[in-house]
C-alpha cells in the first residue's frame, strides 16, 4: 500500500514540476500537444 501512495505522490510532483518548468521556458502543455496542422475553421 505504501508503494502505491508513493508512486501517486511522485506522479503529482513530476507533473507539477513539468508544468512550472514548461511555463518558465515559454511553453505551455497546450503548445506541446498541438501541431502545425491544426485547422481553426
């Protein structure tokens, strides 16, 4: 049970750190998930 909780906590810490890191270098998660071929009709 302890390992599952630690894994969940690690996922939360990594995702929050990645979000702040991307914003600091000028990217957002939306920028990372969209490509050049997006149609805006």
